[in-house]
C-alpha cells in the first residue's frame, strides 16, 4: 500500500533511504504564487541537524535541499515541488556483521516480516533521517501559513521528566556517559489561528494532528490542550466558557487546545508529543538472529554514532508536521461554503 | 471537504444528525464471503446504549440497525453494506430558546463559523449520537478480524483519576448530584495480532490508531504502550528486547504497545485514550449570543437529559475505531509482497 | 477495494442492489448553504424512469428519493446528504431457474470470478438500476452548478447509427419486434463554463469526464470535442485559434471540446459517449453453466421485461456524471491560487 | 489540488518541467521483492525518444533514468522508488519574445487563468516531456505484470485515417513539408489477462483505462473493444457468448474488449486512443496577447523543433498508462475475498 504520502489537498510524498544516494520530498497541491527559496528550506533543516552540540550525534552532515521543480521566478506555479537532499556522510560497512540481528526498539524485525527484505545498512525508511524530508516539506507549508499570519512553534518541554534546562542537560549527559538514552516531551503552539479550520467527524483537526505527530519515529503519545489531565477534571472546570473581547468571540480558558468538534476556535492550538528514549544505545542487549532463529547479543559496532536524546532534534519535526496539517486544513476549508 | 469517511480499502462513511430521521453507516471494501447479520451489529450497539444504568443518560432509545444492502444469503458479496439506524426518541423543541447561545465545550460555535448554518436541535454531526454509526461499522470490522482470530477489547481504565470500581462509581454519582460531569480514560488491547500490519512512515499503525480515536468526540489524548511514561525512562529500560518462544520471535516486554516502525510485532496492541468530562452540564455557564454578539448565560433547559460521564459509553466506540483501523491494515498488507 | 465512491472534494458513494430493499446515494463534501429539496432530485429521477413510452421497459416503478440527512431549513449544512430510494417492483423468483447460467454481455461471470458469490436475483451492483443513484446525486451537483450559472445538458445523439428521430424510433421498434436490441450515442454539452476548471496531468477535466462516463454500464467509448475525427485532421485545421470578443478571450472553433491541457477554456464543454445495445435480449443465446461447467442455452424467462434500447434512458445518467465531475472540479479549483 | 498522482495502491506521482533541471517519477506501493534495474526503465524510455527517425522532432536527448531509492540488491523493498531523469538539451531563450502570446492548441492560456503564472520556457507540466515520467513509472508496472505473465502492447493503428504503413509515412512527410501536423490512433492489447481485475461501479477497469489514457496530452477519444461501432450493432451481434475451451470459460467474440461490468473476463483487453494532430506547427496562426489583450499573430521562432506527428511517440506512453492501471487493479483485487 502506498504509505509515503501525507495530506489531501496540500499533499507530500517523501522517499529515500538513510544510506542511499539521496532523500527527497515532493509537495503537490501547493497554491500558485507563493514565494519560496532553497534558503527557506535549509534554514528549517539546520534546526534539526545533528552535530550541533555535545548532546547530539556527531554525524556532521549539513543537509542541503535543492528545489528541482515547481517554481518560476521564485514563486510556486501550482506544479509539484520536488526537493532533493543528497546523502553524504554514510558509512554502512560496519553494519554488515550485525545485519541479521534484530535491533531492540528498531524496525528491522517488522520490515522483514512485512516485506521479506530489509536494507540493513541504515534503517531504510524507518530511519530518523526520513524526518529531514518532513522538515523540508514543512518549510513550504510554513511559508503558506505565514502568508495567512499563522505561526507554528514547537520546543522541548521536558526531558526524562525534567522541565528545567540544567536538569534536562544533566540527564542527557548522564545518559551519554552510561551509553544509554533518555526520552522527553515536545510541546507545540500555533498562534494567529483563524476559526473554521478542521473538519467534522473523521477529519477533525486534532485527529489529523494526532496522526501527523504519531507518524514521527519514536513517538508514544499525543495530547491536545489539557490532555490526559482533562480526564481527571470536572466539566465545570474543563469547559472553556465564551466571552467577548473587542467584539470577537473568545474562550476564557483554552483547555480544549483550540478546537471544538474538530474545528478551530481561533484560540491558539496547543499540544504535546511524548518521545521514547532513543532505541540505539551502546549497551549490549538481548536479541535474536532472524536468519538462524537463535538467541544472540546485539551490540552496536564500536565507534557507532550515538544520539542519547532524539528529543533535542524532534522539535522542528513536530513543527513541520503541525504545519503540514494546517496548510492542508486551510485549503480543505475553502470548500465549506458556497 | 468530504470528511465523513474513514479507512482506505475497508472504508466507512457515516451520515445523519442526532435529531434527523435516521443515522447510518456505509461500509465499502469489505471482502466477499464474510458472514454477518443484524444481530452482530445490534449486539455491539447495545453496549453503547444510554439508559442502561443509573450512571448514564435516561434517553431510552434502543438502537436497532437494519442492513439495507451488501449481503446475500447472510454473507457479504463485496458490495457496499448500508446500515440504517432510525432515530426515535428525539424531542428538539426545548432547544429552540437557546439556539443562538454558544454552548461551552460544544461545537455550535465552530460549525457556525465554518458553515454559516447549524442544526441547533441536537448537535448535528457533532453529536455523540454519531458514534452509534462507528459502532455499527466497527461490528463488521470485528467480524472480519474474528475470521483471522484477532480480538479487540476496550474498557474503562479510570474515571476522574480513580482506577477502582467503587471510587469510579462514587465520582460519577457525585458529579450527577452536583449537576456536573467527570472524564476518564479508556484502555484497549488487541490479542491475536499477526506481524506485518501497518505501513511505514505516514500510515504507521499507531498513527492511524491515534487519528481513529482522536476523531471520537471529547477525546484529549492518546497513548501507545508505555505512552507519556516512556518519555521519563532510559532506553535500556524502555527497549523491548527480543527472545524466542517455541521458535517464535517475541519481545520480553511490550512497552511499544505492539508496533515497531509503525508495523505490528505480533505482540498485543496496547493503548489508552483520554476523554474530557461531558461538556453538557446542568449548571449555569457564561456564554455569548452568536446572533446579537452579547454576553449571555447558558443553561440547559429543565429536564434535559444529562450524562455525567461519557466515558462509560465510550469503550465500545474505542473498540470500534480500533477494529476499523485493523480491518483496513489487514487488507492494505495484502499488497506488501509479490 | 472500496469502489463505490466518485469524486474527491464533492464525493458520492452509492449502494444497494436492484432487488434489495433500497438503493441510495451519499453525498459528502457539498458546501453549506445550497438550497435543495426532494423535488429537485425526483424531477431528475423521473427523466430516467422506465415505462415512459412504448420504447422502454414496462417496469412501472416511480423512483422516489427521500433525503435522510444533511439539510436544515431547506439548505445544505455541510453534513453528508443521504438519499434513499426504496425498491418496489422487484420480482426475482423467475431468475431462480437460470441462476447458474452465464448471461451474455452481463457481469454475473466476472462477479462470480471476483467475489465467489453473486446475487443472481437482479444483477446486484452491476444492474442499471444503480444509475438511479447517480442521477439522484447528480441532481445535487446540478444545483451547485446552477448557483454558478453552469448548465449541463445531455441528449440522444444517435441510435443504431441513425441521427434523425423517425429513423431512430423505427430502429428501436424493429429491435423490439425481433426480441433484439440496439445501441446508440449520447452527446453532452456544458454552457456557462468558467475558465480554470480541471487540473493538470492526471486530473485533467477530460480524463475525469472519461472515467465518469465510462463507469456507466454499457458504455464503449468516449470522445471529447472532435474526438476520433481529430485523428484524421491537420493541425492547422484542428487548432482552435484565439480571438477577442468584447474583451474576452475565446476560440474561433471548439474542436478541443472546451479544454486545453486538461483545464477549461471557458468555451462550452462538448463530448459524446457510445453505448452498446442492451445485453438483455429475448433471443436464445449460447452460454455455459458456471456450476456444472457445461455448455448451455441462455434464455430469459417468458414475460421478462425488455428494454430494447438503454440509450433512451441514458442521457440523464450522462448528465449526472458530467455534473458530478464539474462540481468536484469547481471545488478543487479553490486551492489553485493563494 | 494535488493532481500529479495516479493509482490507488500502486501509486505514482510525477514532477518536473520540460525546461527545468530534471523530471521525475515516484512510485509508492510497489510490492517488495520485484527485480528491477535502470536498464528496464531506460529500454522503455528509448522507445519514446525523439530524434529516432526523419519523422520525429530532432531533439537529441537520450533520456537516462536514475533510480534514487526503493531497491536493495536489485530488488524492490516496499519503499518508494524515486526515479530522476535530468534534462539536458533545453534551450528556452528563443521563447522569450513570444511569452505573452497564447499558443493555439496549447495550455498556456488555461494555466495562466488557473494559476496566474506560467513557465513560458517550455510548457511546464503541460509539456509532452512529462510523458517520459509515465513511461519510466510504467516500466516498473510492466515488470510487476510480467511477474504475473501479463503482457501489455501498444502500437500505431492509423495516422491521418490511413492504416497502411506507406500511406502513414507519406502523410507524415507531407505534413512536415507543409509545416503542418497530423493526428492518429494508438491501439493497445493486453494478453495473459486473469479474470477478476477491475472493480464494480466507479472503479471499472475500462473507466480507469479511459481516465489513464485521456490524461495523456493531445488525446481526444477512447474506445474499449468494439467502441463507437457497438452503438450501431444489434444486441444479438454484439453480445459475446460464452463457451468452454479445455474446461475454461471464454467468449466466442470479444466485442467488450475484455471486461464485463468493469471486471476482466480473462479475454485480451482491447482498446484504442485518438490523438489530435500536434498543436505546435510552423505556420502562422491567429492569436491574442494575454498581457495587452490585443489580437496578435503567433509564430514559432525560426529553427524551432517540430514534431509533425506525436502519435509516433505515443505508443509507449499508452502502454505505460495501461500497465499502471493493471498493476493497480492487480493489487486492488487482493482484497476482494476473505
């Protein structure tokens, strides 16, 4: 089943393996007349780059996006926008010895079960590298949203349960020292939201946001507004009551996170996404050899890159996915009235 | 935008308003040869019926589904299955006086903004009544899954933060007395899962589950496996290591909730869904008159039905949505290999 | 595979068997605020009714459509519009003796091969009765188009190669006498076309029109503009040159049938659809028994209704399908510019 | 609206402008385990290359496809297959002087109306160059079909009404001499067809074939089986009666072109596609300046390449589109039974 596309009217399709020639994103359905440049994309890409601090993987690959189609004189033409990012720093030889071992927390087992074949060199489509394409496509969505004064932001809300910066930092450093990893939570917010985005029933804004972020590797949970805490409140506390502010209808609280019945209220969109700890750790782990069907010990090759906390690089990906949902909702809404 | 459909190959479309003539579900893409009956559907419907205990709304409407097409000699033919449920107990006259008031926690505001028109008699498509159609369609999905020995279950995990039955009960009774409401959490589990269901990247099983359940009215959060707790763990704790059990590959823990890279591992699927407290409460609430754009007090008419805890009726709906995702994933997977 | 839907934004799904309880159409994605009534639908339905003259089948079933959802105070609300047409005059007992015989020109063979089960009582989904649902849904599309001053028309262009009324009539009467049948051609035209409808590459207006009409039972060919004759012309004859008419750009000829590169030029849309002769004839025909795998003679039961020329009832169906394509194209076009 | 994709399960998306850096095709949903190589693609591409004889345009660009993703050890992995074809021989400077003139038979008028912007250098997405991507993607579909012993073929059936080779040749040469162009008809045939491909109602095999071929630039008509001639026959002549051949059910004639009710009978698929004469001719033509809204004369720059008959290069494109429809139908059919 074709599964590499996201969106209905503003629709992206991504491709490429982490250790192949290149990865890419194809955006179809972007309205004509939008000013975009490679810089717009590369700026967003730089935010998710590894090797930016002592906390992240030392892979030093500057992702550079090239726009191959869909623009003329710096503006979109309505034609599909093809973006390519060439892979550069990919050494896959070291994975050869462990190619038949199932990696705990990784998808080589399930891909083998599903397809009967797996590109063991680097995770293939299940690699976090695929998220660079989401960010590239998200950069175009962001430009479209900016045109309508909608601003999406995402940031690290907590790491290993810590919400303060120094504690977060020390938990990551500690994980790194222990050849282990930690998880965390990304929060997002959208300002400048118009009313009426999102659709009833199965295309609710929060449903599409949930799908969007839960499609990011390593995610485990999604909350909108007050999230799981809402389940512990009384209706009289939780309901967002309406009031007038300079003739405009607003809600006094925003527990709903900016939607009612799946449609935006005009209040900020608010949500959170839980990420598990990075599955790639440098410790030995129990495993199974898929070929011989015997027990085995899985250990990453010496010198393997190790990113003790993917959450540090996840915020731009969440931002991208939220932007893609909104760009699509914006265009879908154009058919709601006569 | 058409937004009342769910699924790709096993695809449902639902219709109908809570105070109209009927509601219905149309299932297209169900394989031929599956034995189904109206009883199969009505049995599931009875589980979400109101008026079953002192804890739920007294609306006494026995939902009876009628199969209008798509079967022959008790088996599906590959043709679309049309199910109709007639509305019976619908008195909408009492809503007339409050028709222009925005209902806190409800969707009349956003529907008015989106469509410029709202069927104030009963919530229209935003009504929880729409979930009866999900349950009806889910009953067909359930039959398909049973054919492959897959069993979906969902239950009330907690109410207002309480996980024990007596405390849950007293919290609901207390809310009822106070003309207020409480929220809760539904858990689900799928046994008999084969490997290889779900697709990479944007059609991950957990992404589709997230969308499915977050499209249910009143939901605020979704967790897969260890969920938000995963964000506080170390990778070495969280990773599900592989072992062999009678020659079959399994994981020792199931923190992932049964998927890796969006594809099922063969372990049980595990997840949770947070529901906010019922928005309809009998207390007075601050509001705004949409027509006059003046502040107002919203109060439900005397004698209004009042369901102090929707969670009690939500489990069959969660079960239905999970079943629909799996039925679709099962068919989508048929194209993965040559 | 779900295959009973048509359209992307303005999307219909139809259901029901010719000898079941009812048939129906579900329209999702219709903008809110459109005035529609059951009369609008029934008026279109009456145009395709059988039993209207000595040329068509004597089946006397007045199709009466009932709107079950999606409107409020006579206007669409943005919710799905469910239309039901109950079946009345369906006597299927006479088909029992021939239930295993393959009907020449009919789909019982291919349905059995595909699904392993076939509702022999009346053709199931392959019956021409399904087209009543197309007409019902098309009536809603027509109302939407009328709102934008677009007018779709379709008519019998020729029967058995004859283009004059008396000859057409005598060819049908002759076929009836001989217990045989004749085919014909339906032409369509759309006036009031705006420019810019239709999309490049795979969603060209003519491509979607082709799919739309070739999905009607008994069709064999489709032409746009000059059609197959274009293949015999020179470019200098065929090209539609541009000129100005009161400041508006128009083409001097309209060989293209109103599109360029798949997008409407603002000139009338023009096309033709070829229908084969009715497959149901009263003559004996060679056949095979599907169960015993033996040669057999197929003959319709005595007293079977016989429609010697389906083309006479096909024009409203073509009109409906063209209307559905245009309603969808109209809404799809709303996302083309910023 | 996203409009550059084709297919449901086996789904392609194409991109690129004729005078941009490159063009490309992305195939998503191809089953894993299929052996494919760049040679497979380039062989098909060579069949549609210009500059192959004195009858076609002298543009000497050897299209070379590069597979960027989706394969491992020469086999598909289930991941999206990205194919890039770099543009080489593109001189667009000569189009500068005529950039505001509407080209008769071309899409610059409709693109300007739709998008408000047009890449005048070479037709953008409306260029026939886009069809190279169809051929590249079709080559993958062809490999899939070959695995199931299905063989698609397409050929020039007639040019300017002539069906004999010498006459066809002289009509093209004559058009070339006159700076004019001629149209023609492509026929296709599929051998080795299984039964049960194609779906009822809106996804009929012939409907999807019609859409597929009518989305090719310059097409004007489509016929299945006996096509428009069927409209002139009697039912007793036209019906394909069934018989047994070595225990297998076949039809004595194949007027239907290999389908009944939209589903394949197992007989060869047969169809025809009408192409108009090439719109680009070297003669002067009446036109309008889109910017100044004044009458003008359109003439291609001296030395412009001129392809007097696109039909000569269209057969591989028709073959590709037919192959794509069948690859998709093959996978869609996997969900028809339990």
